[in-house]
C-alpha cells in the first residue's frame, strides 16, 4: 500500500465529493492533511487524527482571495515548517452551448479553476523549495484534453490547467518539485448523481469499463502522484476516465 507518513498535504475543495475522498485517502495513508473549502462549506469528513496515524484539519478559506490563501500557507509553515503535497481539486463547472456563455460566468470559472490554482501553486512551490521539493497535483478533465460539445467554457478552463501543469513542471523541476494533473471522465459524486437522475445507462454506454468512476478511484491516482513511488513522474496528464469516448 502506498504511504504518506510524515507528509504535509493541502487539499482544496475538500468538503465533499472528490476533494473529500482525496483528503481521506491521504490521511488514511498517514499524512497530515489541511482540508480546505469555503467558509460556508459543510465538511462531510470528521476532523482529527485517524487510526492510520494520519490527521485531517479543516481550514475554511476562499482560494480566490489572496489574503485567505496567504494566511493558509503561513499557518502550514508555522505549524509544520514544510509542505510536501498540494492537491488542487477545487473547481466550478457549468454546461452551456457556445452562444449561451456569459462573460461573467466565464470570468468566475477561470477565477476559480485557473487563476486561484496558479496562486496556490505559487505559495506552495515557495514552501516546497525550502524543504527539498514536493508534489503538486492539479485537477484537469477529459474535456480539457478532448473537448466536449456544450462544455466550451469548462473545456477552455481545464485546457488551461493542462497547459499550466506542463509549464510549471518544467519550471519547477530544478527545485525537485513535481507537477502533474489528473484528468477524470465522469465521476459519480452525489451532485452528479442528483443531476443525472435516470440517465446513467445513456452516459455509462460511452465508458469502456462500463461504469462511472467513484471519487475514491480518482483519489487513488492522486495518492500515487503524491507518493514517493511517483518520484520520477512529472509534467504528465494522467487520464482516469475508464476509457471514455466523448
């Protein structure tokens, strides 16, 4: 089993869904996890130490607010003196055809999915560089690599994630900081299940493995990339889509 003992991790968008699964998976592997989400979020994970030796610490922070981001990393530095892993999971998604995309919604999506991710990477990489390196894992998407009708705005944002991941990996390699991204297909989070009511057969028919991913399936890919087993993996976009055809 992959282990993260003595590793300090920050996970964004961690109150529920994939982020929650990532935070729990990291903690079960022995990491100390700072689990971030909005001040208004209701965390579905319990805070505290696990039997595995790992720990989850809830942090209410807005990743689009620079002061909030800075305060988060200052806290991690003060309490731990280092950072080993940043899991950039937080994102917003919407579904519109090209002609229906509003500039305000597009701006908000890039603010959360791209601009905030870059700022998180800036702070994280400075802290990692001082302690000998680390792993940054960004949330991309199959639509960012393949495109999808009706998801132009989201595809554009996730396409930016693909590009910034590859560029950051090249820039940060001399500091022994690895940067990768995970590109899921359809993931059966509670929100998606509610939105798709009765349409699972239609969607799973496009997935080679015949089922949607569980949040834990994606978290396990994050675990590999966070671990020392991936010490020679950087600049990669790891598909986790079950052989999905768009």
